[in-house]
């Protein structure tokens, strides 16, 4: 049975829900970074699990929508998760400064990642026939209408 691409009836609502999830994740990170040292040590592992869950949720939505660059997006997620798991033992052993530095950098990475995720969902949710208005829109229409390449 061939896989079919789902088309959301409300792509803005999907993007808003993902954005809200990222905002809550960033708020949790901020609470841990600004908290006492024992909060960093005890909250880091839970936060890593929350990041994993958020990435899985986002990837599932992108897969359902047929996002053509899902493989690259998953690779980016894997790099972030690898870095978090790499420093986790050090943070749990008491390197609170390292934990704070990594979490501060994670907020920046999540902000960049959020933008690419929203762009992916917006492009994937577009109808097949896209009408471009204006010179700039016509010049970049190929980005919005790119079809997945068969490998």
C-alpha cells in the first residue's frame, strides 16, 4: 500500500502548537539555568528526555506531512541529542557550569531549529498548485514547490 501525504486543514495551528511546545521547553531550560546548582544536576536528565520527546513529536508531524528534508532534520536532532548525552554524566557529577553553558547554547539551537521546523511545515502544508505574486515570489517559487527526489 503506497504511503500518502497528509495535508493538515490548519497548518498555522500545527505550527502554533509546535511553537508553544518549544516555548515551554525553553522556559524549563531557563528555570534550570537560573536555579541553584542542585537544580541543574537533578533537572538536566529530565530535560534531555523532554528534548528527545519534543524532537520525536516534531519528526512525526514532519513525516506525516511528507517533509522532503526530514532526513537532514533528523541528523540535526541527533547531533543535539548526542551533545546533551555526552555532557550528561559530567553534569550529574557536579559540573554545573558546563550544564548551564550547554543549556544556554541549547536555547539558541532550539530557536534556529524552530524556524527551520516551521518553514518545513509551512512548505509541506502548501497546496500542490501554488500561485506566486510579484517578482520575488516567482523567483523563489521553486523552493516552495520542490518535490521529493527519488534516490
